[in-house]
C-alpha cells in the first residue's frame, strides 16, 4: 500500500469511528491499514491506531449510558474486535471483561444474556496466557458464582459430574492466578529491596570514596608539613655552620 493510499484509509477510518459507524466495513478499513510491508511503518501505524482507538473507545463508552443493553454490547464487541486486529491485547481483554460483566448484571431480567461458565473459563485462560492474573482471578470468582446461581451442583441434576469437574478446573486456575499475583508482589518487593540496597551501597561507596579522599588529602598534607619542617631544620643547620 502506498503512503498516500494509507493516509486516505487512515482518514477514512477516523471519519467512520467519529461517525459511530461500528460495522464490519469499518473493521475492514482498519485491517487494510495493516497491510504494509515496511516493518517500521507497520509499528508506527499500530501505535497510532492504538492511541486513537483507546481514546475513542473511552469517549464512546462514557456516552452510551442511555443505550439499550444490546446496543452497548454491539459497541463493546466492535471495539473488542478492533483491538484484536491491531494486537492490543490489554484493551481487548478489558472490553471483553466489561461485556461479560454487563451481561452478568443484566441476566436476571434477560436470561439470554447469561454468561456460561465456559465463556468465563475461556476468558480466564486468555487472561492467564497474556499475564493478566489479577483479572483472571476475578473472572474465576464470577465463573464459580455461575454454578451457585444455577443450582448446578444438586445431586441428580443433568451434567452433575461435568459441573463438579469444571468447578475443580476453575478452582485450580484461580489458585494459579492467585499464586502468580502473590509471586509478582513478592518479586516487586524483592526488586524494591534490591533497588534500595543498590542505592544504599552506592551511598556507602561514595562515603568510602570521600573518606579515602579525606585520608589521602590528610596524608599528603602531613607529608608536605614534614618536608617543610625538614627544610627549615636544614636551613637552620646551614646558618649555624656559616656562623
């Protein structure tokens, strides 16, 4: 794609997003912008699109409070797909989570919005895979709540054994997520301790160097004084001999 065509496509994408055209054709324009052979240009375009889409998604989401649940979900899904296209995993997961939470909140009055445990499980696995362990832990809690709301653990109910195994799987994932969060916390504390230790050692080194300089200066001053004293003694001795 030539530079002029790319600029036209980028301008078109901006216009479509600003016009709130959250449809497949807009996503195709977005995809076309990534068909660039130059790696440097691709990195620059991705960075530009990431900033633009993050800014626009925040603006749009903050302005859709009065829309229906269906409309909100469609908009969230659009941005989820857009962020997936440009490889912004963090934003993609964040909006997926928002969509799941929205559905979960509205599901008591709209049963078709209910989030299945497999949907929570898929999200947990994706979040874990990409290093978002604290979010994965929260999603595990929501997945476990699903079984409590649906009486899925009543003996004799359909898929009872499968549900028990699913709960065990989710519990294991939650334990892993919690361990990862704790481990990262310990690593952060260790890094902070190490940083303080290095800074402290640097201060000690500087202090030691200063003391060395002071000792060296004092030693040199002492030698100078001693040499001056010897010089005076020698000069006095010469004066006595002359007399």
